[in-house]
């Protein structure tokens, strides 16, 4: 049987996703504060047999560019509005039956017990369809919102995140699978010998446990991550079953795929238990000319300053202090370092100015655009998949819900005809869709630590 790829939808609970022109696009539905907006998207993607849809998130209105929130709000850039995706996916869960639902939560500004409880609840209520996109947060504005004067340093954020996830695993494991008995005749509700304190005392956290929720349908949520720096990739290789990646070049995606998979193997993990999903923005037309006209119309709405506002937020660095028409310089940034390295690499390779990078960022946060007829889009995805760059793809829309509707109606059938994508769901949980085995609740350790190389 032909190896099949996976598909996911990208969302932010707001007026746009990666595409900054999105909220201004004439085909964009702006009812993003209503549950029906998200429920409709969930049904569309489920009709297309997508593995999951996930929500990126943040905890502050971007203010880094020019040290002000004014332009963020005036231009409607990414982060101007961010409603809580946990409540959004709860409404989507009742409107769908199969599609996985992922949300972002930060290890820097939440507590392990709280998140372990929330995700176990969502996994129960969705019937085992939840994923946690683990982030460490990346800008000082988020620190200010939580009463802190400074953001935790990059390496320390990941060290703390390691312990955070270790503790959440322990809490999810505090109820054995058969601990909940519910025997009315004997009056035994739960077997106390199968519910355990965790008694965690670490460098960053302490927790007695147990969790107040029985083990969930998946055992725990599927773990998702998007590490792009060296330390971030190491974290992703240790914990993640889904890895979200941004790189506009084939060689960059291939190098990332090989790097992270090899790191995962050093944790004793199976090659196929780590699924890497590069993100793309599709523009689909009856002809290639029509598709390129759609892309050109979209890109004409891209505002370089909006892009630089988001770039400044992502890098936790104020790019307003640099001339727009000069090349991007190497500098120390405190945010998403791997993504900045991609921008720097593009700038050097193609002779791009800061304004050019701002425009590319506005057009889609450096995501590659896949443009053409349904067959041409399928060709591009298939080539990337067979080239060892991806296990699947995250589809990021240029407008909603239309871009998802077009992909489901035209591209998915083409992938199915080629035997590259499922025609029906064969399971009910997200782990089923991804072809993952039983959830591991024991933290992975590097094999070198045990003397194995």
C-alpha cells in the first residue's frame, strides 16, 4: 500500500492566521467572535478527512515594534485579538465527530496541574481528539501581562518546559486505566490502590497529585511542538508527536526533517512516531493563471509594516529602529530564533531588504505559497512528501472559510485518487488518525545518558 500523508488545518482564534491580508480579503468571513464560525470550519475539514485542526495562540497584544500597540490595532495584525482557543475547541468538539483538535498553551505562564487537568477534561469531552501545542512563549509583553518585569531567558525557558511536561505526564499517569470502577452493586466508585500521588519536587515545580480526572481516552493529549532553534528542536525531538515547521525552501525542509528525526532516534523513539508537518498557503484555480491571479490579489493587500510588527513580536526585538531599505543584519534576538535564521538566510540568498522581509512576513510569515490547479497543488505536495521533507502538511488559509472549502473540494480528491490520502477515517481518536500507538507516559531520556550511543 502506498504510504499516505497527513493533513491539518491551521487557525488562530482571531481575524487572521499567517496571512495578514486575510481580514481585508473580500471572501473573508469576519464573524470570528462567534462559535458558528469555528464549528463550520471544523465540519468542512472533517468532510475532507483532515487529521486535525490546531490553534496557535499568544498572551499579549504585540507592542515591540515602536514600543506601542497602536499600529498593531490600527492595522489588525496578528495578535490584535486572540480569544482563548480552549473554549473554541470545546464548541468545535460538539459539532464534529472525528477531527482532532489542537490548542496552544505556554509552559512559561501556566502551571502543570492546571494544564494537565484542562487537557484531560478536553480529551474526555472530545472522545480522545485533543492535542497540546507546547510553547515556551517568546516576548516580554507576555511577561508584563503576568506581572513580571522580564521574560525568562531562552535556554531556561526550555529547561523549565522539560520539567513542566515531565510533571504533566506524571499527573496524567496518576490514574491507572482501570482505576474508575463505577460498580453500583458493590458501591465501589474508584479503586484507591490504582490512583497515586506523584510527589514531584523539582527545580521549578512541586506537586503532590493525583489529578482530579481519570485517565483520558488517549491516555494524554497528542503532544505538538514547533521548535526551530537548536534547543527547540531538541525539545521537539524529545516530546513531540506532531512537529509544526516553517521553511519556504525544499532544502531547508529536508534538512529540518532529517535533523529532528535523527534527534528523536537518540531518545529511543520510533522514526514514524514523530510526524513533521511543514505549513503551506494554497492558492487554487481552475487554471494556473487563475490561481496566480488569486495569489497576486492576496499579496497586493500585504502591508510590510504589519509584517514587521509581527516579526518584532516573534523575535522580541524592535525592528522599527532599522532602515526599511537596507538588508536584514545578523543580530541577537530573544524570540523564535530559528524563524529569524530563516529570514536571515532568505535575505542573504535573495538580496532582500527589511521592507521585503516585512512584506513576505505579511504575506504569510515566510510560509511557502503553493499555487496552481488542484493537480498542480497535489504535485507539489506529493513531491515534497516523497522527497522526505514531510509526513504531512499544515494548510494555512488565505481567507476563511473559502480557502479550506476549495482545498477540501478540489485538492483532497486529487490526493485520494493518487492513494496519498485516506478516503474515510478508520478510527476515532487523533492518535488513530496519525497512526500512533498507545500513548507513552514515561518521559523519554537521551540514550547517551544510559551509556548507549
